[in-house]
C-alpha cells in the first residue's frame, strides 16, 4: 500500500520524478519512480538534514517544520516529516510546480500517517 501512495503522489504532480518514504534513521521503507541517481542515498542524506533543521527550529522557537524545499541545479527536492519517526522525500524536475508538489505532498503525508498508525 505504501508504494501505491507514493505512486499516486508521483502521477498527481507534474514534474515529479521519484518519491521515497524513510524512517528516522534514513532507511528506505518504500519508494516509487526513478531517476538516474541513487534515491536511497539522497533520502538518507536529506533525512539527516531534516533532523538538523527540525532541531534548529525547535531550539529557536520557530515552530513546527511542515516541509523543506531543497532547490538544486538538477531539480528540486521537497521533504516533509510524517508523524515523529518518518519522512517523505519527493524529487522534482527543475520545472515542476512547487505549489502543486506541496499540495500532493500534504495529501501523501496524511495517507502515510494513516497507513502506518
């Protein structure tokens, strides 16, 4: 079922290339789509970055992190926490609509939260 949720996310967002669902250690639980890079390696690295961002925002009293956008030359990466121990990473083309990606990501995060709880 997790792969179906990720697959729906990719097909619902123009420019989405891959999605990966990770645990708090950066280990891949499920993934969908494909790109020329190792999605699991990127996911593990981004999960570490998300943990640091969440810790900093908490320490500074800035509120809850709902999503983080990494804007890179080869495309964008949008990441969101799922409950306390998981996260979802969506890899996008450089031309993907970020607003649409955020909307799709929010739906997928909610579906994943229901599925794993």
